C-alpha cells in the first residue's frame, strides 16, 4: 500500500472536507503589512483573528474569472489565498516582503492574468517562475481553477513538503513543473484505485490531514 492509499484509507476524505477546511489568520496583520504600491488592500476587517475556508477563497477566484482578470479582483484574491496558505505562520511576513518587491508583484499579477485555460503543471510553472514559493504558487493555481468536479484529474492542487513526500517525490522544495505534474499523476492514480469519483483536492487534503495526525 502506498502512502497516499494509506492516507485515503485512514482519513476517508470527502469533497466537503476539502471545501470546508478552515484556517485561522490575522486580518489586521495582513492589512498593516500590505504594500502601498498595489494601491488596494484586500477587504479584510480590522480583526485580530478570523477564519477563512477553501470555499471562500474559491469565491474570490471566481470573482477574478468573472471580472476578466481585473487587477482589483486579482489583488483581493491574492490576499485571501495567501491568508489561507500562510495562516498564522511566519510565512505572512515572507509573502508581504515578496509583494513589497514591485518587480515581483508586477510579474505575479502579469502571470495570473495569463492563467486562463492553462494546464495545471504549466500554470504552476508560470507562477514559480515569478519567485513565488511552490506552496503558494500551487495554491494560486488551485483556487483560480475553480472548485473541482468528481473524477477530475487535470486541475491543480496544493503541494508542500509533507504532501510531496507522501506522494513519493524525492525533493522537499523547489519542485519543477514536471515534478508537479508527477505529483498530480500520483494523486490521480491513487484516487482512481480508491474511488474514481472523488475530487483530486480531497486526496490532497487527506495527505495533509494524514501528515498532521502523524506528527
């Protein structure tokens, strides 16, 4: 039994498990450190703590697509996406520093605008090429692609060291687009053996949950 199969049998994930996954973050921490040069602050309330679910981040991604990838909607989406991925970790400061670099922020906005209709591995590759860390790049691609349907294998999912390790990837960071494609293929293969109707991000969520329980 592969580790992905073991995670699926142990966690028994559902689509709603992934969509309802909630992360606690600090809206005021993000707002006070948000770069002025972007000329727009994500619509967070001035609260010390709040929670955000994957479903809510998907809604921001949908706003981006419906707006035709308008700048303001992209910025709001990035705020929600980064808040979900960083949570209350020190990655908040890392991503604020990334966005304060005008060149990198401009490259990221330009890359996001070109993602419509792009395949999962290529979308991930375009985002990491801006200097965005792999976990955040995969999350941007994942949430922009929209909620997943049963049995889909072509959409992006989030990657991190724990998820990649359980999927059999040898490296623990800086995955290439090709390696990211191998990660998606490994998840799809295990999913099809377990339940071919399951959403791929439910498999990814199961890996994260399995790793958390094993800590």
